[in-house]
C-alpha cells in the first residue's frame, strides 16, 4: 500500500491534475491520496477535491511546508501504515503508468529510506541530486549573505543599486543550466518537491520532515539525517516526474514585490539558523 501526500496552496487546477495523474497509475497496490490544504480552500473547491475520493485535511492556518506535510504524513501512518509515503508538491504530474511498480522494485534492489526521481521541467531549477549546503561553513556564509540581502531589500537606494547590478550581471554572465543526474546515486540529497519515504524511514522519526521550519532548506535537514543517521538515500533516474516549475525566478523589481522578497529571505534566514543549530547538535552527539 502506498500513500500520496499532496500539499495544496491556492492553485486548485494543479492539485486536481496531480491527483488525476496518480489515479491513472497502473498497479495492483492500494493507493491512498491525502491532500493537505494550507488554509486556502473555500467550501466549494473543497467539495470538488473530495469528489475524487481523496482524504482532505483542512488546516486552520498556513503552516508552511514541513509542518503541513508532517500532519499529512502522520494521518497516513496512523490510518494506513503504508509501505511508502510519497510527499509531492501539488504542481507535480506523474506520467509513467508503472511508477508504483518501479518504487517497489527500487526498494527491493536498494532497501532505500528515501528515494528521489528524475525531475523533468520546462527549463526550471528542480533537479536531483539536489545541491545542498553540506558544511557549517557553507551555512554560515549563506547566513551572512542573507542578512545583507534583507538589509538591501529594506533600503530603497540599495535595492535600486542591486536592481541595476543584476541587470548588468544578467547581460554579461554565461547561462548555466542545471541538470538531473544520469545514473543511480546513493547517499544523494533530494529535492523536496517530490520524495518517497520508506516505512523503515518513517518508523525511526517522530516527524517525516524537520518540523521547525516554515519554508526553505528542508532538503538540508533531510540530508543531515542521511549523513548522521546512516540512512540509504537513492536517486533513481529511471523513475520520473514532471514539475510545472517556472523557467525563471520573478525578479520584477516593482515596489509591491519587495515585501515578498523580504518575507522570503527572512524565512530562509530562520531556516539557515536552525540548520546550523541542528548541525552543531549532530556534531556534539557524534563526538561524545
């Protein structure tokens, strides 16, 4: 039995397409779909989703990524005790009808705790293995950069200078496209938009994801578990999903955009500070 956790936020059309792609999978295994709504659905749209025979969890507040997904995972574990939990963004489409069969085959071959697929996009930045910060030095450097960026966004003169700097940089720089790996990789860091967790994994932890962040850098927290708890994390390119991620980030430096950029970077900063703390705790435990 396999449980899919879909985190819904605002875009009903994407969530429905994600659900429909799951219902088209060919398998003799039982499938359960749990949609967790981060406090955005009205009553009419909630009924549209329930017509698909899914389990719908309506949150009273927007809890962000980790907390909301953990609620969906706990529901699946307590109600179904599935062989696997698949945590998916709502803008994911599974196009391979043999997807479920391939998960069971991968578990038989690798005994994975976490499994990540090849992520196809229309030129977006979603890839596996995912490029995470692996050392405390990298995290500390990024903390300082993020603090500086917040100060820039909060200052009219500095953010205008940044706008022109980025324009010039975009003209001069050589475009670099990130790509998915072509071979199976072990102990891989995995993109949070779509991860498959085994029963062996979720039985070891109170929460599937580190529960203290709101948004951003969930991948690094999982990677620290992989390293320090000796988990088997596998990137398997023969398993594929499609992520409807935009091809470019929104760098429209209009006045209304800056509150969003400040909010985003403040959440990134909170996650990075928590990550450094978590890395220190792992280091302390491993040196005893």
